[in-house]
């Protein structure tokens, strides 16, 4: 389940009137559960994090990327992970125009479906999977969507850093780093560069004995 492609985003902005350009700096909050306008945003470039938070804990629901649509009509925080260029429109204006543009429903539904699937997977992760199993699912799903098959295995180029992934999996950066080191020592997930990962054998990764790591499952 992939995001709406950038060309789909260009199609939407070309057919709808009223989008305003907005630049958001890395680390800046665009929307919060308390202070938010009911707006639709389309990401032209950059990456944003959708999350829920209390004073003690944060829970990442999804990362929005180039071509994704989102609405601030949700009880979530929306923060720029990188510098972002957005197209923004009031939700009521967007919905009014969508009635006359039924062809644009499909790309919107792809994005919303991806976000719903991400939320359901997160719920299943927290309820039924320990941290090692969450990590393996994340790696395999990422490989399925974005992996590059070469003779030596499947290459992944990850734009997320260790903290981003830890937040997405509902664990700590320390726990994630320990798991990644163990996977690398066992030869089932190699990291020749920080954001370049290699899976030599997906079956071996799938069979990796997650339960053998004492003390890490709780996150």
C-alpha cells in the first residue's frame, strides 16, 4: 500500500482552485489537537509526522510524504520532520470542489487507506507483537513497497532515522539500536551505511528468533 504518487498530487492541485502555498520549517508544528483549523493539506515536498501525545509519551501514527493528502480534522499533532512545502485549503472549500471532481476521489482514498492501514497495524503491533516482531514487520513491509532487488539481496533506502523508526514502532531508540545490532550480527539485516539497509534473505529475516532476545520485548 503506497502513498499517492507526486504526479497524482500535481493532478489534484491543477484541478482544484484555492490552494495556498505554505512553507514549514523542520521541527515546526503545523497543527495540534487544541489549536487547529479545519484544513486539507497536500505535501509538495518534505515529510511530516502524524502523532498523538501526552506529557509522558508520544505515539507516531504515520509519516506523510510527497504527494500525500491529510486533514487537520483529527485529534493529532502534525509536525514537519524536514523542511516542507505545502498546499493548504479550508476543508469545506475542498469538499465542495471534490463533488464536481469525482476522478480525484481515487488518489485521496489511496492516501486515506494507507493511513487507516498504518493505524490498524500500529494497534495490532501494540496489542499482539513484541518489539522485535514489530521491527521485522516494518522492515519486510518497507522492502515490499520500496525495496530494490539486487544479486546480493533487497536494498532499502530509508529516509527515517533511528528515532523516527523507534517512534513509529512504539519503542525507545536504545531498544531499537540493540535489536538492529543483533540482526546485523546474525547476518539477516546489514547496514553498510546509516540509511542503506540490505536484506540478504527475506525468509531468514522472517524466521529470525525474535523471542531469543531477553529483556527487549517490553520496549
